[in-house]
C-alpha cells in the first residue's frame, strides 16, 4: 500500500463523484470516499473497489458545512493510508435561489459546500500534500462565466471556486498544483426545471458536439490533471462539449 498514491474525493459516493473514484482506482490510486448522507452508496462503492484491490478504498462521513469537519476528514485519511497525494473537491449543493426569496440559510448552505469547504479542506491538507508534491482538483461549473438565471448564490459560489483555484495555484506553488474541471451538460438535477425534456434538449443543442456528456468524461479529466498534466496549474478545464449556454 505504501507504493500507492492516495486520493480523497468529497461527495464521492455517487454520480460524478463515484465516477471520479472509480477512474482513480483504475489508475492504481487508492481512494478515500467522503460522503455526507449517502452511506449506503458509499459502502456499496467501497465494497466494489475493495473486491478489485483489497484494502484500497475506505469511506469517511462529514458535514462540509461544519468547520470542525475539515481537519477530521483529513485526519481520517492519514490514519487509514498514512499519506495524501490528491484532493478532489467534488461535493456540491445545487438549487435555485431567486432574488425575491433569498435567505441566510440558503446562503450559508450553498457557500459552505461549494466554496468554504474546498478552501478549508485545502488548508487542512496542505502539509500532507506538500510532502508528496501533491495536486488538487476542484469541480466548478461550465456556467461560471455565464451565470444561470435564478441561481444567484450557486453562481457566486462556483465563480468563487474558480477564483480560489487560481489563487491557491499561486499561493501553494511550487509544491502543490491546483486546477479545476468545469462540467457542462453531464447529469441533471431531479427536482426542478432540469427534469423537463425540453430544457435538456435545448441545453444540449447549444453545445458544439450536440450531445450530453458523461460522468466518465469528467472523471478522466480529473485524473489527467492530477496525474499527467504535471506542468499545469491554475487552469480551469471546461468539459462541456464546447457549450455556449444562453
């Protein structure tokens, strides 16, 4: 196990996070899967990956809105694997916040998960990542430069995460590389307008490639930035089919 690289993936139990964990594992990297509420999904993925390579994967629970969770999560990684080479800040909250219905609860939730947690997880992980000349990848959003209507707080948080990526790339150089992946039309939310077929078709029609992407497309970009793009830092890579969202 000492010869393996170790990655922590937040929100790694399902959807894009699970695809990232599986792609890392395929690349001979051991994985700590973070989850908040999706324990059943996390246990399933852990079991699946450990059947492929024994003792290669573990899980850690944490509420990323709680400040004391950040050091605890990193400590669990070190206790299990003894090192940390890669951090993937994938966990996210996503829902609309119209201007006439804004409230502090939504602000705290969306900012905490999408921006505060990546910053303070990085802070908690820095000394361990430096030991391994490690790498960080943040998952932002392809809509960063063209904000989505009625998603004010989410837009602020994801734009902030892109800025954080560039700031950390400067502050943590030359020891740690920091990049981001900005997904486009990959997966849909299940509880708003994105469940409507017409909305989805319209969004996909605005991409150059005229098709929906997959979680695996994102996962491969993440692994590339972590393991192969050794002369890249401060980059935000859009994986969005050439999307020009309106």
